[in-house]
C-alpha cells in the first residue's frame, strides 16, 4: 500500500486522533472498503475489535472520495479522489506532515476538515531561476477577469485567497488565521453569517498593509456589473461584506448557504485584490486598468516591472514583503507562454530547457514515446473535475443584432432542433477520441458534472451509433440531398471551433468525419489559445462571443461545491455584449426547468437533497444536448526530475503552492 494511498492517510489520522472512529468508517466506506476490511483496519489501529455492520451517509463537508471501487477507466476517473493523499515530506532541513491537523464530520457544526499548509522550503532565495512553460499564454494577471486557467495560474504566484482546499478536500487557511466554524464562532447556526479572522502584519508587495477592507473591496469590485468580473457567480449570494476591524471581516448572505465557504476561497475565483490599487480600477475602468498587467499582491512573488508581455511571457521576482521569511526558494520565475503541448513536454522531459510543463494535451502514443526517450523530466497527473465538451450555440452566429452576433433572442436556424443535437451526440465516437488522444489521461464522459462522486449522475450513458444518428435526422424531416441534409431550405452546415492543439485537431477530425456521414456539413476552425480565451473585447474569435455553431474546450467545477459552475449555464448567465461577454453561458442555452433547479439549489441546505438536485441539473443539460460531454480529463503535466512541487490539488491552480517548490 503506497504512502500516498487514501486509506493509509485515513488510518494515520485515526491513529493520531485527528479522525474519529465514526468518520473513519464513513470515509473508508466511501472509498469502497468492505465492512470486514474496515474492521481489520480499525483493529490494527486500535480503534475497534469488531467489524462494523453499517456505515453512515456522507457528511455535508465536501467529499472527494469514490462511492465505490472503480472497475473501468471511466469509473476510475469519475469516482477517484481528487489528488494523492497526505504525505510526509522533508526538504531543506524542514520536515512537515501534510496530513490534516483537524477533521470533523457534519461539515458545519464542528467545522470543515482542515489541513496544515505545505512544507516550507526552509530558506528564502538561493534557488536560481524556475522556468515554466505553458502552451497557452496568459493575457491578463487578474484572476477576476481571467478567461482561462492560464490567466488564473499566472496570477496565483502574486495573489492569494483567504483559504484554499487541498487534494484531500481539506481546507488550508492562507490569509485567514483559521477556517470559520460554529465551534470557533465564525459561522452562524443558520449558515447565513460567516466571520473570518485574518492574519495580522501581512503586507502587499508594495509595503501597504493588508486588512479586512481589502476583502470587502474585492467583493465590491467583483459584484459591480460594470467591472465585468468572470467570478461573480461565487459572490452573488452575498448581501454584504463588512470590515469589522483590520483583522475581522464579516460576510452576510442573502439566505442560508450550503456553500458559505466558497467566496474568497481557492485560487481560481477567491483571490483578494488591494483596495489602494484597484479603487481606481473597478467598474468601467476595470478592463484596461494598468494593475491587470502589473499586479500588487500578498503572494510569494511579484511581477518584475514591465515583466508581463500579454500573450507571451511573465517574469517574477521574490516579493520582499512576503510574510514567510523561509520562502520562496527560487529567486526568479520565468513563465513562458505559447507554442504547443508536444513542444512543452519535450522541453521538460527531453531537453531540460524548462522545469515545468503544463496541461500536456498530447496524443497518448507521443507522450509515451517522450517518456521512454527522455531523461530530464517526468509526467504526473492530477485527478481533476474537468470535462472536455462541445458547447452548442442556440443563437444565430451569422446574424448581427445591436452590434453583436449570437444575440440571445435570435435563435439558431437548426441547432434549436433537439433532434439535430441528439444526432450530433450519437455521432461522437468518444472511445476513439480517448484512445487516440488521451490514453490514461482521460475516460469517456457521460456527464458535465461528475465530481465529487455524490454528484455523478448514474442516469446517462454515452452511445456511438451512426445508424441511430441518421434515423433521428430522418424522423425529424432533415432529408439528404446528395451528401448533406436540409429542411425548409436550411442546410445542416456548421462551423466547429477550438484551440490549436494536436489532440483537439484529431478530435475535431474524428467528429467531423462522423457528422458528415450523418449528413451534417462541418467546417473546422481553430485559433491559438491566447485568442480563443482572450478577454479582448475587440476580438471576435473569443470563446465567450461564440460567433460559431459549436465550440470545444475543457471546463469543470473549481470547488467541491459546484453551485457556481452549474449556475453558469442558467439564462441569467448568458454571455452578451451588455455584460461584456464575461458570463459563463457561451451557448446562449435557456431552459426553465434547469433554471428552476438551480434556484432550488441556491436555497437547499440538506446535503442529500442537494446531491439529487445537482444530478437533476446535470441530467437536464446532458439530455437536452445543450453541451455534449466528451472526455473526463485528468490534468497531465510534467516537471524536471529534481523539482519537488509538493502536494497537488484540483481545487486550486497548479501554481497554488509555488512558494514551497524546491529543487533537490
């Protein structure tokens, strides 16, 4: 049994007293252990001498454990825990245990499960230059305006949240001193008021003090519709945020919240902005504000003056005001963007020109060959909630209305026909896509939401059948005239758009070949990721504008509480010119049943009922073919063999703990 095995981690917590016997039974059962196996572990740890006959249901705390032992590739991805479990690490003379320091069931009364921060490198500086290669280049260094992971990851060395979530689903205080709970007075009994205690003495990289006023300001910044923040979904349930004093901030929600721990948590959407910098850069001034390119943060690094070239590279240096005197280890970070995933893998694994390569969406055969012939680096994976999917445009991308195409009230000429969307889904050969493009880094996707495991719907099963696709179109009156189909003078002819990447182009070709056999004329289009995910309002080729018929990219819930992720597909979240295309519903899909289900989720606190509502919402979306899930994607990256990056997590950026990275 590996030391990174989740059962061993639970056993260690049980032995140390950090985990109760009841919680051990519940979590071990969630990981698929039988009652007899649980009894054996309890006996070995001195926790019990009898075999449990039943196990309790999952708690309201976020769960990332599997509900059953997976037996297929799809099941392994869909039900696996989010990352390797706790491990003890020694680096530069400093030893730290990455297991949780306190755990609690029930999630809210005693508190959320809490973990210790990653091990400190034990020394500031002296590590030279760390070189990272992202084949998608960042275009903005402000997480709240980010259009993709590359922007979020590149912002994370500078900005920090109040807390984050590790790979075991445990919470780690970052700018806060502790995680609020009813026991410590930080959470009201009705889960409507949350009080965070902040670390004192923290400074921004320009030397100004960090206070609760910055937290309150960040809320004002994000919630201002003129700012056009891409993170508003995590904050819209808040009534007000108050700075009680310099180190105390109180959040009052409009209603009781099951996900009260989401605002200001995690690097994707929760980072804090400095009021003294951004007070002049919110609202209409936000998009072109200078600090989006030259950020001031509390994190371990700051951007070298003039060191950010959007769409190209970022240069960082140590933040002299970073609160940990023994971190970060590297004197400088050079973040290079652009190129392609294969080149990034080769630059780390074979040539050693870079220390870290991100998101290796590389054909399985090529990645295997690189690993067999390369000696400088190695590949690793992070179980992720991300799903490669097709976004169907329900609006007309070719008709301009009020200065925009794909206007939400202008229906698509044929994609509003459910039969067409169903046929497109039936003609997606997901198995071939996984086998050719992803290998062990992916599995056939049946759902849009599949993790944590309690939200993974059992009600959908992918099917590839060209015969059925043709039958569906025949029955719907789309008749062939030559190779392609038409009805009422409208031909089934579409543009299918994604980023430039060999795996995605092969996926496009596999799908195009099948669609055309079903009589759907398909034009392929691709663009550099910096263009596709750009926040430039003048760029007509952004994913958010969706001036095409079908788009393909990866997305997933950024926290174990997926409300904001699912809410992004409501009618209220349709991306349009009026909101600067900053909202998440790129397909302009509008479904009353889906909206009503999300409204129920916003009010429901019972974890079992919430799980059923999340499954219902997923099923409505999948069964209406609003989005077509293709591949459950693990995050596959590579690093130099002498680079220690510590623990990984799918609930924060890959650079979340860059302060603690070291070279051996």
